[in-house]
C-alpha cells in the first residue's frame, strides 16, 4: 500500500451560502491530493500528459461525514491500496484540525493514450516506483 | 416514481485542458437539475431554506461513461425512485445531442433544521406534492 | 452597436458563505453571455475554435453594485460598442427581477491563431455579420 | 506600503480547454493571496467575519499578460499601497517560475457590518497592524 498526506486550506470561494464547503468542490481537492501523492512518489502528472498519457476519471464517490468550513486547514490522506492495472483507484481521508474524519472519497481513473483515445496500461515508470510499496 | 428532465449547455470554464468537462463540475449540474425538478413539482429550494430547512449532501456518486465537451447541450433526467424519509436520493442520467448516455450519478441528501443543525423529517408540503407519484 | 440579452439563474454552488454570488463567478456569467450573443448573431464560438482561432482574454473589469443571491434570475445584456479589430470588447449589464442594475463589467479579448499562438484579425464571417449593426 | 508574497500551484480543474488557467479563476487566487497577506500581518479574515465585519468586493480588475498553465508554481505578490479607509485596495502581481510577470490585478473591497449590511470603518486592530508600514 502507498499513502501520502497533504495539507490544504479551504478558500472562501469554495464555500456556499450554507457556510460549508460546497459538495462539488471536494473533487478538486482529491485532484490536488492525488497529484501531490504522485509527485511525492517521483512522478509528475503534467509530464505524464506531455508524454501522451491521460488519466480520465471513470467513477467518483464522496462521503460527507461532517461539514468543513472556510479557512479550515485539512489534512488529506491519499491511499493506493492496489497496484494499478488499466485502472487506478485512489482513496481519500480528510481530517480537520481536531483530527476528526470529516470526509472520505474514492476515484477510479483509466489510463488512456492521448492520440488514439484508447485505454492503455500504466506507464512502466509508475509501475517501478509503486512496486516497492506492494511487495 | 417522479422524474423531470432539463437541458443545460456546457460552459467554457467548465472544461479542462483534456478538452472535456472537468469531473468535479458534474456535481454542480446535479444541483441545477434537482432544484429544477423540485421547482417543476411546485417547490422552491430557496424558499425551503428561507423556511429554516437545509438539505446538506451526505453522499455523491458519479459515473463518467463518455466525455462531454464544451458547448454540448445536455439533457439531464432527474429520478426520484422513492419517497423521501430523513434522507432523499436523487438519480441523474445525462444524454448528449445524439441521445447517448454520457454520464450518470446519484446524490443522497439529508433534511436538517438550520437553527439546531439537527436532522428532521421532510417538510409536509414536499410529501404532499410527491405522494401522487408514488401510489 | 450590437446588443443581446440572456437570462441566467444563479446556482447554489456559485454563492459563498456571505450568501451572495462569489465575486469570481461573474466572469463565467460573462462568458455564457458573450457566447450566446455571438450565437444569436449566427456565430458559434465552438466552431470558431475548431477552425483554428482562439479568443484569449486580455483584460477583465467587474463592478459589483448590489449583491446577487442564490436562485436570482438575472437578465444579462451584452454590448458590443465597436467593430472588433485585433481586439474585441464586450460590455455587460446585469439586472435582477426588480430591474435593478446589480452588476456591470467589461472584457477585452484578442484573436489568436491556435497553431502559431500569434494574434490575428477577426474572422471575415464575424466582420460580415457585425457590419450591419455599425453603419 | 505593505506587501506579502505567497506561492500557489495551479490545479488541473482550473485550466480550460485552451490549456490555460480559465480567466475567471484568478479572482480566487487573489482571494487566497490577500487572506494570507492579512494572516501574515496578524489578522484572520475568518475571525473578522466572526466578529461581525464583512468585506464585500466593489471592483475587480484583471490583466492577463501571459498564459498560465497547469501545475505552474506561481508567486503572487500582494500590495497594499494605501491605508484603508471605508475601502481597501489590494494589488497583485503574478510571476511564474521564470520570474516573468504573467498576470496583474486589483481588487477594491468595502468594510460592512454583517448585521446592518451598512458600510463601516476598518477595524481598529487592522489599522494598528498596518500603521507601521505607512509612516
């Protein structure tokens, strides 16, 4: 298993008039968290795209346990429980400054060749970087 | 069962550099669709909030079947398969101009009193308006 | 002068915890309004891009006269006061259901060839469609 | 004069299909930058709101000098050139990793009492914290 945590502060524009983070904005937090998890592993998602591989999202699942407020400093843990195949699944756990689990989620992404728009296997470099965490 | 369909055109700012609608923006489309579904039934979500009842989201699930592009005119069907209890579940089906099913989703919301932040039953008016569709 | 008005309803996710439309979301409304103004003229911005011409934004100016709320139905008037040159300037006036002027704005865009990323003149079809309004 | 710089990385969802940061997303970057500039001074915008003072935006001006891309690490300098009165004006300068000035902007905000929605003077604590920078 590979995991990595980041910290992220809630922006004003991400709240709604209920005074909580708008439910549609968590997907953007997931994206930041998984890109940083890859960067920490030694992979740049930007370079991955430049090399001709895209990772479109197939599924997204969100569970809102407790409201999150403006200016909250969140700790987001990204979990990779399995080696990627043609798909990769990221899990997320959000905790606030009181260490309460306020939110969790899961995203399933595919690997796709940008030119053909066809599914493909994960890049070798990703497999090599992940292997040590799954043996 | 109650269902209602709306049309919605994709905005430029809702795409990302992959050239598709960003996966986090569908939640906002769901919100528009379910609010219009309620309005068509005779209920204003705005007035519901003004009357002291909020509907925070508990769960959200999204399935991305086909990419959706800038300027696409989507038909979004909202489905209410069950009478609400302390929770209400909305389903969504997105079709593009070729009638292809490009996306589907599901949102579970709670009913909550704004002043106490405690869960509550759905308002009587909503139950009355929905009853004819579930008998 | 060419002008065109659209109607647009404020989404929940576009508000912030102040209970107003977040100030950063007006730019997205401008985009919807100017794209529809072009469509009404007989031009598709999507087809313009597909033909290899992009319109990046150079400047944007926003004036917030009165707060705008969730579910407000806005009338947005787009104004084109001058024939485009290498730049085009769109003006906007927002009115709420009481016809109060709640917001105004202005965006300056360039014409650019997608392949060379160099500025270019506006497409001939646009000039032809606009000419009748400026003579 | 008071100034403060922050770093901010562009999120994927903040780009559009042109491959640049969507022009409407800079306002959100301004907000992050000015809130951190206040925090660095010793003021929390969150606490300001909790104390009953809001800062609605009156005007916003943006100048797009060069495109900004996904994953760019921006340095955003916030400039306060004048002591606030009933209004406060923040300036912004964005530089990319090559130190090129890619964007600049300016936001004018008011001070307003949350309960009466009437304009008010800036809080005493803000004036005290700022005074040393303007003498």
